[in-house]
C-alpha cells in the first residue's frame, strides 16, 4: 500500500465580506438572499417579460469602453430567462450543453430551464452612477484581488433570478433565487455569483422530475468564450451536485463565487501550493488570490482541512495537520482563518469559515501537514 500524503501549513485569513442584504420581498420557498446585492423594483430594476425561454431585448452596455470578456470587448448583451447573460444574441436553449460551445459567449450563473410564467421574476439593471453599489462591488473585488489596488468599477450589471420555478412546475413547486453581478473598470472585468437555497436543478423538458425539479440534465454554471476552446465550468455543473452550490464558495462565504473574466483564460480564486517541506507532499499551505500568494492561519486547522488541500493538489490522503508555522513562517497576506471543512470539498477555498477574522493571526500561526507515509 502506498500512502501519498501531503503536509499542510496555514496562516491568517481574509475573506469576501457578505454583501449587504437587499431588504426586498421575502422568498416563498427558498431563503438566504441576504448576501445578494440590492434588487427588485425598489432598487430600480427592470423585470424581463414572463416568456418561457425568453429574455430581455438587445441591451447596450452603458459604458463607452464596453465590457471586456475573454479578451474581446462587447457593447451589447442580453439577459436571458434561463439563467445566463449572453453577448452575441439571445439564448433560448433550456437544456445546458457542456462548455465549451462553439457559438455564443455567455456568463451562466445557473443555466437551466427557468419558467417565470408561473412563479418568480428575472430582474436586471446596469449603472455607471450608483455610487453606493459601485463602492460595495469594488470593495468586495479588492478584498480578493489586492494585486489590482487601483480597481474601481465604472460599470456594474446586476441580474437577479428571484423566487423562480422550473419548466413543468407550477406556482406550488420549488422556487429559488440566484444572482450574477458583472463589473468592469474598462480594463479588468469580474463576475460575482450569489446563490440562495437551491432546491431544483432541471425542467421536465430536460428530463427532470415534475414534482421536485431534480434529475435529468441539471443546470450548469460557468463561462463560455464562444470559440469552442476557452471556458470555465463551476464544479458540480450538469450533475446532481449543482443542487449544493449554495454550500460552496471560492471566497470563504458559502453561496458566493468570484472570478476575473477579462483575460483569455478565466481566473478563479484559490490556487494552492505547499512550501518549506522536505518533499512535494508536505509543507506550509499557501493560497493564491488574484495573483498574490499568502497563507492560512491555523485556527480550527485539522485533518479534514488537510485532506481537502491534499485532494486539491492531487495527492493522496493526509496523515497529519500542524499549526504554529511547523514548516516555517510565510510572508505577505494572510488569506484565511478558521476554515471549517467537512473533508469532502474539492478546494480549500470552497470550505465555509467559522469566522473571517484574520487580524488576530500572525505568520507564527501558519498551519501545516506532516511528512508523507509511504510503503
């Protein structure tokens, strides 16, 4: 038997703070929209027509520089009822095809067969002047991309799918809410995904169950350049696991994801490496956020967290987890603290936090994993 184990080390933490709640309405079936950015009529949103597989008309980006996405600049967009924003035309397709797709460039927060005729609303608004929203979105981005300290959004698009049900459902079937926010300063572009309780994944035309909205070909989340090559798919897409997306994250806040989307390759947060060990299987855990390597504090650091890091970097099971800078002190930013993994997550960045306080940590508290056991 060969045990390929990795050694871990952690430091202090920082995480995307919860965006303030919107105070609009109350979910009938699903909850947890408190992390959403403001939406609804009181926020000045426009509601899409209640048309199955429909969406908005062609909309012009209200920023002269346009929106940079996958290395291209787009000046028009569509907000589609089926959970995605597109840039070369409306998308009426209700069953998600796996990315990459050789056609339309899209941002898909939850591409599935939404039917807002029976329940829910699809809202959107774009702004270059709402300074409260711009400041909040910019602050959340800067908290996770400190290598771009000059970033301040000059255009923000908020799309919110509020209390929507699925095709084949009814006013009494499961409903849920999710939100996609796009932001740019004309050079750098970002996407933020927010999810409330996800209760359904599939319409009946995609072979889903009429009573539950589950089964069949489930929804997909991610990004498609439209060139048949470049794309990024959020883990769990087009599988039953997508129903748990609100329990996952790449910024330490369950139900929230953030991505840089202006370059040719989408840049998710959360690349991990081990530093200071005697082999590739042990060392201090360091995490990359926005191009900046930092550490994780050892608050609540244990074998479950070590297991997740080992899985993320492609090693076998962990055999030990250490704190107190066992493999030496790191330097720079302390990205995470009080990570609370179940042990089955795909990435340390998807684990929830017991708290997001990092200012009580120093590099003397870097977490680590013990030496490999091999035979």
